[in-house]
């Protein structure tokens, strides 16, 4: 259901069925059920890359109103060896890689063979009504010479137009 | 960055593969990734023979060969069983330990046996407490 830009009415304007349906019915339906992309049980990624790589393949949302997109990703990460590494999580939005810069939106120390949860919340700038592409990305930075792989399990990833 | 993709061997030790790829490519790769049954090698400075080089590493891969870190973790995991196998030391309290030494240490040979048991316990404790200590010591020595 598309969003229709609200029109200011003047005194004496006749509210026709077309205006009512477009301005009231369709917009209420849009507000109740905005475009959403909801993913769960996503494939895990094991990586040792010190440069950002895709955690999973492209996720798209078709926005209808030219609004912002609220993103949430949550899951956990395992360091598979002893020592300490730092996990960085970042985003690609519409082909622009690593929008949070080198440090990423989430930085997580992983110690020993431990498991740590992560949550990422992100709100985009205003996007045009079209299909938009988001990707979660990760890199692993060794601390004090420690190398090793990290397994990232994303349990939920969703996008919602707001 | 160029990402080369290969089928992941059925029995793969991803950490060991990472170590082997780094040994082969040096700083030209940022690392490797595995998603499902696909192995990705992330090459920062691509060269023509990179695919062949990665295939060489895959062909030589032994999934049973542990990295030093994996071997240290296995040793740490085994430590409680090794400590439990030292007669008496898993269950004695302080008084029982002192009493046992007073009753049994009579000469150099019996003292040596107690020292050996204590050394075994110390090594098990060290392995459990600091599984990466030997790797760290080697790194410091190299510096």
C-alpha cells in the first residue's frame, strides 16, 4: 500500500470518495503496515578478514513513502581460538560500503573462545520510494598479535520504513 | 579487494586454513571467510596466480592438523583429567596433604616423587589457567 503525500484542504472543498480513499484509507493502511523486510535463521559467517566482508547476502526493502529505514540486526559472535580479537560490524547502504567508517557501528571484544551477543540499530537518511539495499558487514582485528576466526550468527535482521 | 571463492572441503579446519593461507599469501590477504559450503579468500593485492596458489593450499590441507592455538586449547581442556589422575591430589584438603607428606617423605627418592606429583599438578593448573602462555612466550622471545 503506497503512501500518498497529504494535501491541505480548503474550506468548502468537497471530500470525494477518491480523496477520502487516497488521503485517509490508504495512508492509514500504510501507517498500520509499512514496508518491512524480516529475516531470521540467517546463514552464519566464519571469517578472519581484517577488511570488511559481507556477513550475508543482500537484503532489500522497497520503500513506498520516501521515508527513513530503521534497521535492526541481532545475534552473537564466537571467537574460535584463545586470545583476544575485536569484531567490528558495519553496513553497506545502496552500494555505499561501510557507512560508519573504519570503526563500524558495533565494536566487540571477543576473549578466549567466548561468545558475545551483538545488536545493531541504524536509521537511514530519507530515501526515495524505490528498492534499497542493505548489507551487514564484519571484520576481525587481532589484538596483541592474536589471529583467529570469528563465527558470526545473525538471528534476526529486519528493515522497516518509518 | 578481490574475493576468490572455492568449495569448502567436507572436513575442513577453518582456523588452520586461515593460518596456511596467510603463510602462503602473507599480507596480500585480509583473511578468509566461510559461509555454508563456500570458502572465500579475501585478496587485497591480486596477482594472476592467486587462484592456483589458493588451490595448492587447499590440496595440502590436513583438517586434523591443529593450529598452535587449537592445540593449546585442547591441552587446556585435558588439564582437569590430568590433574584428577594424580593420586590423592584431586581430593585431599590441606590437612590431608600435609599429613601425607609427613608420613611418606622419608628420603630423597620419596621427596622426588612428591615433587613430581606437585609439578604435574602445577603444569595442569598452568595449562588450564593460561592456555596461550607458551604461544605468548614464543612471541615475546621472537621480539
